[in-house]
C-alpha cells in the first residue's frame, strides 16, 4: 500500500469553483495516492459532495469534513476592512489535528491555488527536527517574482503586527523580520500536537480581540498574524517554486510565460481572483475549472 498523501482544502459557499479547480489540478498532475479532505461549513457539505460526485472529479479519494465555527467564538474581531478574510474557513489551518487524525504529515492549501507540479514533491518537503510546519518565506521568492512590482505589498512582520502595542514589542521580534505566507503549509501533526500549536494560535487570537494587535490594513493578515508569532524562527522552508504567489495582487502585473511554466504552484492571493474580472493569468486557472453540475457557480469574465 503506497503512502497516502492527505491534502486539506476548504470549500466556501461563494467560491467552491476555486476548490474544485485546485483539486482537479492536483489530481491530474500526480500518480501519488491523494486523500482530499474538503472542509466546509454544515450548510455546504451536500453541495461539495454533489459537485465531486457528478463531475470528472468522481474518481478522487475524498472526505468531506465539517468545520464548526463555534470554536472561533470570542476569538475574532469583527472590524476588519476586508470582511471576507473573517470567513470562518480562513481559520481551518489553525485546527488541522482536530480535523485530521491518522496522518503524521499533512498538506494544507488555500482554495485560490493551481498545482502544476507533482504534489508528491511538496509532500516530500523536509521538516527540520522540532518544526511543526514548513512555509514559503516572503523574502525568498524567485528573482522573476520581483517584489518591486508589488506596490504596497507586505513582506515583513511590520506589515502584520502593530509595533506600537506593548504586547507586540515585548515579543522581541524585529519588525524587519521576513514574513511567510500560510496559504501553502506542510505540517507535522505529531509536532503540532506536542507543541500545542492550536492552543498557542487561539491565545494570540484572543489577545488580538482584547488588544487589537494586528495591522488592520492587511491583505490576509487576520489568519497570518497569529501564525507569524507562533512560528517565528521555528519553521522549515518550502521550495519557492511551490508557492508562486501574488497573482491576485494587481490585474496590471503579469509574469513571463516562461516563469509561469516553471512554477509548481500558483496562488492568486489578493483581491483579483481568476474566476472574477479583472484578473491576470486566468487562462491558466480556467484550464482546470470543473463546471458546477448544479449550475450555480459561474465564471465572471467580461469579454476583453
């Protein structure tokens, strides 16, 4: 029996087509034995199952897992400038061991990604002794993904934590420390439980409710900030080609075709999603799109 590779991905009501495209791209580019854990809120579970079972995805191995947002009660500030980032499913990555049992190593992916490489490679990422997770750091992007093109993009802790607050200052973390992006995670469940990572993340969510510790202007910082604190100096690196990101940052910024072909994973983080208009490189995303058998999810592309 070959090793099963667990891949956790969320399916949110309004953007389920994203999840299905990501799954399709992973499944189509590997011979590995993948088990997809598709996580949703209670009212979407049957729709997730139907979409998979009544489309070309019916061949995949999957489990639909319910996430109960009651665990977040009292842990989220309601005053974010981007309410979509307060979606309960954004916090699923904090609770991996509660959703997944018999696996030592797990991959977590955001829904707005496409995988072009063999996911086995990502799964084989080496986690150093004592590390519960691996991420892609925001300063070790391949040279073609030149940071100067992304005006206003945060790549240090200063962009995510409010250094005017004593609680943040007292952490002793330099504000110029490079941040990382938790949209692609390779995690070790044994270490995660041993270090009680979930409890630590919850503590930093609660502190934020009480003291407003995180910069509110953030692109995605609601789930990122607690992870930056808890994993500071304690995470392994993912090969940068396995997390080519910011494709959703600015609809006027394009990458070279050559660079995009080299990428193993593409992430449309930012506001400009490839199923909406305006967005960039949406042809790459659309080639993996699986039409909604219920006809609810539709691509929103103005003819250019």
